């Protein structure tokens, strides 16, 4: 009897240890696809790009020469790169401000439960699921000098500008087309956040005499600030990665007025075959995106509330 009891007590730790190993193996199995994917599609390519950025790589001549930090030094004196950085700055600034403002405005309107809300929700979200190339080609026709928008303006005796052949209007055009393409997604995110604001708090503020603007800025906006942070990060990163729209609509022109950083990187790699220099620009783009994301994340403590 004593032997059986001793054996049973000794077996419990072994069973617990087996269960823990089984639980750990199950946990590792669940996270393994994500870890393998991150290593294969993020860490390894990033390391390869950094390695390539230290070389002069010409595919046509089949040369691959180590040049150290020379590509990074060349970026300091590259005037076209500086122009593309300025174009990226204006493009991202315009997209972020206009996209967040318009999507929040539309979400507030759709949250009022007015007639036709479902129709407008579908209308504004449809561009999100439309092919970007098809969307851009349609806007290319609308922005022609003598058709589309200018044809409509001509009916009222107004002569519209040549939207895609002027530096300023070309930049405004690509910003507006990009905003209309993705504003529906941010609108849905804001609408979901607005519908999660407790009605009791709004009602209490209304009874205390708070007006609509005061309730919006003092209650609604702080309570949806976590969604605002998410939308801001997604929009900033998305604006810095815009390529197809620029390629199809303006081809970076007129001149280099809409040559954003990603489009300049593409030209260096696939038009001029300077893959090493293009890799160095890729590293610069990665650093810019990382810095802006970290900046927004660190400053969230000042303007983001109700984080769970």
C-alpha cells in the first residue's frame, strides 16, 4: 500500500511536466507560422537590402562590388533624391490631413442615422475594393485637359486647368485621388469607434448643458483617440508606400513634381539598374517609416486616452 502511494505521488510531477511540455509545444506550433513568416518575408529581406546597399550592383554588367557606405554618401549630394523627399513630404502631409479629416467627417455624418446611410456607406467604401490601377485610369480620363472635370466646368463657362501638366495641380490631383481611394476604410474604422462611445456619457453631458461641439471635442474625440492613432499610423505608412497611382497617373511628372521617394527608388533600380543605390534608398525609406511610427507611438501618451 505504501509502495503504491509513493509511486502515485512521484508520478504527479511527471504528469505535470508532460502537460507543460505538451502545452508549450502547442503554443510554439501556433506561433511558428507567424515567426517563420516574419523571418522569411521581413527580417531576411531587410538584411539582404542592407547588404546590397553596401555594394555596387549592376545586373546588366553582372558586377557586384563592395563599396561600403559610398551609396549613402552619394545620397547626400543627390539633388533628385532631395526633390523626391520634398515631394513625399507634401504628398504624405496632404494625404494624411485630408484623409483623416474627411473620413472622420463622413463617419460623424453616417453616425447620425440619417436616411440613406447604408447607401452612402457602400458608396464611400466601394473605391477601397476597386482595383487601384482601374481606379487610377478612370481618374486619368477625368483629369484630362479637355474632358471629364474640365468638360463639366466648361458647361458653366469655367476653364479648368490642365490638372496633370502643372506642378501644383498635379500634386493636388494625386493627393485627392489617393484620398478618395482609401477614405472609405478609415471612415469605417471611425464609424465603429463612434458607435462604441457610451450614449449615457453623451446624455449626461447634454443634461449639463454641453453643446454639440463641446461634446464632440471633450467626449467623443478623446474616446475615439485610440482609433485615431491607428488610422494615423496606417495612413502615414500607406502614403509613404504609394507607387502604382503615381506610375499610372503622372509617371512622376510633370518634371519631378510628383516623384515621391518610392517612385524614385523604382527608377533607380529598374530603369537605371543601380540596385545598390536603390537598396540604400530602401533603407532610408525604412528608417523614415520606422521613425515616424515610433514618434506617433511615443507621443500617444499626450493625446490618446482610454487605451485598454
